[in-house]
C-alpha cells in the first residue's frame, strides 16, 4: 500500500461512510470550517437518496458502495459514521485501502477481539486511527491537560454528569436534517429493554467521557460496579469504584432546553472542573477550571474558538500529513475495553429494576 | 419580655454556632449574658456533639426559655422534645445547610422546598453532592447532607449506603414517584464547602446550591422550565442567623418550633443507613 501525501497546497479529500444526523449536523458543519485543509469528496450511505442529497450539499460524489469509496483516489481520509456493528470491518478496510488516516465514530469496535484485529491492521499498514471521542480533542480539555501537573495521581473522585435535551434540538440549530431515525416509546416494564437502554447509555453517551475518566484512573482494569439506576426517559446513575478511585456517572436526557455537560476530577487539595458545550452546535470549546492549593488558586482555560469535533478533524489532517504522531493503539484499546467492562457490569447489575420502578410508579 | 434575651454559650458551642457574631447581628433581641448573670441566661447554646440531647435536657431543666443547638449530629430527640414541651422551652436547631433561609422560607416567600416539591411529580433524577474539608468524619457530613435533602425533598425511599470511606460516601435510593436519587459526599479542600442539589424533571428542573454558614453568602435556587430559568430572590443571611431569627420569633410569640420533630425523621433515616 502506498501512502501518497496530498500536496501541501491542496486540501485532503474526505470520504464519509454513513450520512445520518451525526454526519449532517456534526461532521459537515465542522468540515465547513476547515475548507482550507479538508474537503468532502465522497459520501456513502445505504440509502441512495440520503447519500445523493447529503453529497450534493457539499459537491461530493455520492454512492451506496463502501468499496467504491475506498477505491476513490480522491479520498485521502475516511470517516466511519455508520452503525456501531460495522465499525471494525470498515476501519480495517480503510487501513487496507491505503488511506492516510481514519476517523471512526465511537465505539470503534464492539468487543476486545475486534479491537485487537484493528490494532494489528493499523500497525501493519501504518495508517493512523482516530476514535471520535470528541472531548479528548477539545481545546479546553487539552489546555487543562497541559497544566494539571500531577493531578491524575492525586485524584480520588471522578464525576461525569450529562444533561441533554433531545438531539433534534441541537441538530436543528446546526443544519437542516434530511432524515431522522424513527423514535419509539420504549417499554420499560421489560427488564431487557432497560438493560438495552443502559448499555446504550454507556456505549452511546457515557463513552464520550470515559477516556477522560480513564485518564484519571490508573487502576482502571480493576473496576467494580456499586450501583446502577435507570433514569427515565433516558439516562443512568452509575456508581463505580476501583481500589483507588470513586467514579460517579450521571446522565439525563429529557425535554429540557438547558444542556449541562460537566466532568470533574477531585483530589484533596486540587480539582479539575470542565463545562463542555453541547454537541452539534459550533459553540466553541469547553471551559476548564483547575483549582489548587486548597481552593485558593484557580486557573481557567477557555473558551476557545472551536469544539472537540473540529479538534479531531484538525488532528486527523495533521496525522494524514504526517506532521503529528499517531495516537497509541493501546490507548484506544484500553479506552474501549474500559467502556465495555463498564457496560457489561452495568447491564449485569441491572436486574429487578423494572419491577421496582413499576411498583413505585403505581404508588406515586 | 421586651428587652434583649441574655445568651450563654460554652466556648465550643460559641465556635460551632458562630454565636458571637450572630447574636451581634440581632442586637435588639439578644445580648451576651453578663458574667455575674450567666446562671440565669434566657438562651443557652449547646454544641451538637454526641450527647447534645442530654445537655439540652439539662438546659431545659435549668429553666432556659430558649435553646439553640449548633450543628447537631443525629440523635434520639424524643425525651428532649417531651421535656421542652412540658417546660415551654423553644428548641431551635442551627443546621449547617438545612437552616439556610433559602431552603425553607417563612411565610409565603418562594423557597427551594416549594420549588423542589412542586417538581417531584415529574422527577427523572435527583442528584446531590456535598463537599467539605478532608479529615472530616464522612458520617458527620452525611448527616448534614441528609438534613438539607430532607428539608427540600420530603420522604426518601429505599436508601442504601453504597460506600463510606476517607474520601466520602455515596447513597442511593428512590423518590416518591420511583425516580432514582443519589447523594454523594466528597472530602476536598479544592471547592468551597457546601451542598448542591439537582432535581431533573421532564422539561427542566431545580438546582439548589447552599454555601457554608461561615458568612452570609446566599444560597442560589434556580428553577428551569419552559419559561426559561428563574433565580429565586437571594437572601444574604447565614444559616446561623436564620436559626436565631426563628428563635426570636418563637420567643416573641410564645410558640414552640417543630425542629425536633423534623430532626427525628433525619435520625431515623440516618439509623436506617447505618445498618446498610
């Protein structure tokens, strides 16, 4: 495989697998801000009408074939925004196609075996892979990371709290959506529906911040679930601990207009608090506050002009051009196995909640 | 009685309840007892350490007209309540956060309790975090935390203490409508001590931030809904002064507060948790 680098004065060509709401409302608006370095050239979707319509918005080639996109010489960088179960095979295909870099929406695999296969192919082909954990590319987070010193070793408590309106609220601020998946009314009297919702909550929502949690959890492999509570209409309250850390995950998706997305890492005498901006809209970076010396000293980082999604595309461009070192494949695997371990343990800890909730609902 | 009520506090109680500065902020009503009149002081201040109910009962027996208990730990209050009722003594509890005037207003003023309780029917999650300095007994913090929660939320069900260690604790349970609630204590000096209560509902919620009573920092109560976000009027009065002002009102009206009855609910809940 050859890794031809695009001329320095020519934007890198982007091909996108999957043209759903995330592509329409997150990636295309982010790429529109980066036209000097990245240009969308090929859009693939299983729905030919969606592929054509979305591609027409950016003047790209449309198609329903993954192979056609992989073989398109105009595509230097591949973004995988398809349903989760296709991620692993598509990442591997992009690496084998000799692309210069691959962006895979999280999660980049559904089990450790897939992750190991991806890692092997990435090592063999030398194609760098970025997983779309956008907060790890947020300038607010990155500035805090540059300045937090030994905080990761001192932290004893980590909290991730996510309160979000329905996605459509922000999608509609970001673009004009072509299609949305049909929203059903979940039957929460069925424990399996609750378990699926909890797994979806961890692998679809908490996973945004689990790489951040892991950054402050050196003994992440030794995770214990203390309690799992299902939050309606969608969310969770999960209490975890390792031998040295307490981890609390909260999420509520309801009909509020007010998003609150916070991450905290707390030690005896120092702490990090981050307020992230909502996804979809181009509302700039997170604001990070590092407090030290027992609270007497606070340093604030941000807001900066772009968010983590734009940050990951900027990084991808640098990786493709060879001006930045590829992220550690082991780190990506560790992030994934950490998330999978929490998701599995969360589902295992969930039984019985349907009955309890129903009884409580009757008495309310 | 129209003149100032005389006040006597031990050094420990004086420090625990910030008595000197609080009494000084109600100068027409309260005054420190002169040294030669301390045995006949109108109001006795008791530090809320273990055994405080016994000390308070002795104060009732000694003829105190009013008793202020500074930051009491959960303890069986039944005998004290009976003694206070029989003697006509007003017993006011000065609770670290629960006595903050923003939580429970006097009269018809807006407060956190009304905001939270009117939203409980559509609650999705109540999530609360209390923070205080490292080295604090986490169970003491838990008692202070639960007192603030009970003040605004009403009954809490199926409570479990998931963990309690040198860095804090986690408690989980359910609200009346079956929605989950969680309460976490964190021992850290990296954020101001206080308690944060967040109730999330179908279309918004209520956020309550209560500071320590060291100064008259106001609590903030924000109600979010389809109307936007409403900040309830801020009250620049510490929990200490609010407790003393209630004592003033009861002494003036000859009534007795129901602090001990409310505290009994906390004591029962705390005992239940200690067994988990």
